[in-house]
C-alpha cells in the first residue's frame, strides 16, 4: 500500500494516495505498534501526499512524527532522518518560515555529507533549495557559493550537458544578477545554453528558461 501511495504521489494523484496511505498506517499500527520504521515510512508518504495537495500545515504533523520516530529508532545521523527533515523544511518554506526551512536544509546536508561524503545525488535537491532560500533572504554571496556547489555536483553526477543542470544554473545566474555581477551571470547562462544545445533534438524546455 505504501508503494502504491508513493507512486500515486509521483503521478500527482495525491487525494487517492492520501486515502491509501492512511489505510496502510492503520494496518501497520495494528501489526507493529504506534512506533516502528514502517510506520515512520507511511507517515513520511502521508506528509508527501498532503503537501502535494497544498495542505502544508496539515502535512507538517506527519512529517514531524516521522522525523521524531526515525531519530529515536535509527539515530539522528541516519539518511532517513534527512528525508524527513526535507519534508519538514519544505512545508516550513511553503508556510513562509524561511529561516526555519534554511536551518532544516542545512541539517539535511550535514547529515548527508556525514553519511555519504561530499558528493552524492541525494544532495542535489537540498543544495538547490538552500540556494534559492538564501536568494530569497538576500544572502547573495552564500547563495552563489551554494549554487556553485550544486552545479558542480550535478556536472560530476550527470555530465556537463544534461537538462537537469538548468535548475542550478538558473539559481546561480539569479544570485549573480542580484549581486550585480551581470557579465558573469551572462557568461554562465551562455555556457549552459551552449551545453543544452548539444543535447539530441532541438526543442528543450531549458532553452526557454
């Protein structure tokens, strides 16, 4: 049931996913008790389906329950704890709690770096999210550094010409523009455009960004 609910979330069928994961939670609590790794996973998925419906305040509760449970059962440095923190950070951000979200993303990255080292695919999203949060807060020098770290990681993981690089390039150029580094922002954007144009086919959404 959890896997089905998670798949439905990925397909943006969050209302159905919510109903299914609530059913899974009820079963798991009967079988495993109120506190277990499987219950924590279901709570995490419930948070995702609620957040997918823009019920961010409601989603915060299962995310925080999953976070507390995973910390207790797995230890505070387990990568699954970072996943729950990602959820907490996301709903905090959507509720305008930018400083709280920033702190959570920093903790996510600290856990991941300790678990995986300085380079791991799971770090791409929190790095990007931290970069855009820092831009929103006007912390432009740090935002630039984080965006550069995210871009370097993606290039190492995906190669120099991959559509997914466009997101990090956008954040980096955004930080550079707001710092007044217009020539550098232009150079980064032109380099990214040249790389994307090397991809097979002529129509890429990244060309319009």
